[in-house]
C-alpha cells in the first residue's frame, strides 16, 4: 500500500512539474482521497494531503529554477520572491495567521495521553491534535495559498468548482447505487457513499447541489437576457440558448443526481442549509434585477412556482422516511434530537470551564466521555461522540476564543470583499467576477447554516472544501475573466 501511495504521489509531483496550473486546478477532484491513508515513519498521511505537498514542492522548484535562469541571464528578481511574499499581502493574511496560531494553541493545551473510563483504553490526545493540525489546518491553508498564486481568471475558479462537483457527483453515484441495490453502509438505511455516516456525504455534496442549480439556471433563464417584466417567460424558447451544449446537459444531469442523493441521505440540516442559501442567492438576484428595472408588479407566478417546488421537496422527504421526521420532535425519546440536546449541554459546560483556551484540537471525544455523567447527572444516550454537532461550538472548543474570533474575521473579510458584488451580480454572467463571488458566498452560507446543527469543517475533505470556497469569494477585482 505504501509503495502505491508513494508512486501516486510521485506521479502527481511529475504532473505538477510539467502542468503546474492543471495540477493545482485538479486538486478538488481528490478531496475524497483522504480516505486513502498510510503511515510513513510513524506519521499518517492522506493521499490528497500528499498531493498538496507534492504540488507545493513542484511550485517551489519551478519558481526557483525560473529565478535561477533569469539571474544567469542578467534579469531582475525572479518570481520566487513574488510567490513567497504573496500571502503577506493578501487580505486574509492576518485572520489566517490568527487561525493558525489558535490551532497551534489547540495543540499546546492537550495532554499527551488520557485514560478513558474503562481504565485500559488510552486516548493519545497530543498525537491526534498534531495530526489534525497538519491535515485539517496546514494542508488546507497551503492549498489556499496555491490557489491564490495560480488563480488569475474567473475560468480558473470555475474549473476548481467543476472538479469539486465531479468528485461530489462520483460520491453521489456511489450513494445512488446503495439506494438502488438497498446495500447501505449504515444501519439506518441512508445513502452514505464511502463514508461511515450519511451526514458526511450530505456535508460534502450539499454545496454542489446549489452550484449546479446556479449553472443550470444560468444556462436556462439568465436575468441578463430578460426585457422588462419577462421573468416568468422562458427565454430559451424564443432565443437560441445552448441547452443542447454538452456542458449544460451535464450540469442538468449532475444537479438531478446530486440533489436526489442528498434527499436519500435524509440529512434535514443539509437540505435546510441548501434551501436557505438558494433563497439568498436567487432571491437577491431577483431583487436586484427588479430594483434596476423598477418593476413593481408582484411576481405571483414565480412565488407560486417556488412554493410548489418547496412542497414537492417536503413531500419527497416525508415519503422517504416518515419515522425520522416524526422522531425529530420527540425529545423525550432516544433519537438524534435528544442526543444533540445532551451533546450541546455538555459542550456548553465545557466552554464555561475552558472559555479561552478551549479543550484542544480533537479532544472532544475524550472530554465528552469522561465529563458527561458529571455534567448531565446521568449516563448519556451515546458514550462516543466525535464532535459537538455544531460548527461554532467545535471551533471554540478546539481552538479556543482566538479560533472563533479568527473564523468570524475570515467571514467578515469575505463579506466585505463580496459586498459590492451583491448589488451588481444580477446582471453579470457566471464567468464574471460579481456573479462568481456571490455564488461562492452562497456556497459558504450552506456551511454556515449547516454548521448550526453539524460540524462541516473538522474533517479532511470538509476543511479543504471550505478553503476552496474562500478562494472563490476572494478573487480580486482586477483579475481577468477571459480564457
């Protein structure tokens, strides 16, 4: 296994040396490859993490070689200096620096080993924290650095999003196969793909649902093609819209597959997050269009269509699993809702006791098991819990107060960078900066909303996905849109 792992990594390194931009653009395709992991010298590595390091090393070698050639030729400073200094000039530099420092603090305030309740199991807290710091913090930030160094055109960002969507589609096809063959990997008969939990699949593919919906909408009913009050009309019927173009056809198929599998994950939190983000994006686009055109007529047909679609989705959810929907409000019984209440109670008490430093990176499973009886006054429904089922509680517990401040600082910088685009994106094309920025922010919004009921960050692929979407929102105004 190690030999194959190293061969793939070396192969990607060679690919990056020859086709550096393409190697960087293709990284999102391999986000789920974190499932392939080995230990080298006692240190665990995932395949996607190894690919990121390989691309970064190839990047340095290319720049150093280019700088050396220019120096020999009598030219001025090489590109290596520009590349190395780029992060220090980026708008995200200080919040990212605080984010990394908070994560480092989360490693420092961990115990080397913790004895669990059975008296024989040892929880190696420091080793786990170092692994999280390397794989969930440093590698994703390094990938973000590569994206900012390479991405110079909006089409580059579209390629990144398309590669991510391909990976989401492949996982969705896996989940669809489970549904069709009734060969589920989880005991609750939910589509989970290669993951041990259906929520993991929902967390990963939910942004792809909205992204595909945006691409489909842009190919079918773009507001830039409308005249006066014609939003309800179908422009592709009276204009030659390229619906027959293979790319647009693939967008439609991908949307249908990924959205269907999201329903079969039965993750209500993911569905609600996609719905909120979709209302934000399409509602804001529609609002800005009508403000510009000064249209006052109430769009009752569009509202009716939206309501019918929402009813159809809710009906599909209920038909898929009525018992899960009923159990959602039965807090007195043992189910996901009552378990979450206990988890939140324990997490909030731990925050009161460790409000500044948190409990350390990846330490929640140990603290949850050891402190749950003391905090609840009785045995919990579940003895093993990886995360507190809330992004903001997880950030605060893992990285302390500096970590949650750094995260909201990142969100603030993204909002500030997108602010001007909120008022102009409705009349932009998908390949133009305003629309792509707002689309990226809408995908980030899925993570923020879903984060109220789950933890869409502290996992290899989810951390990488987050920083990919940050890259989309942070494309500078002066960048090109051409091919």
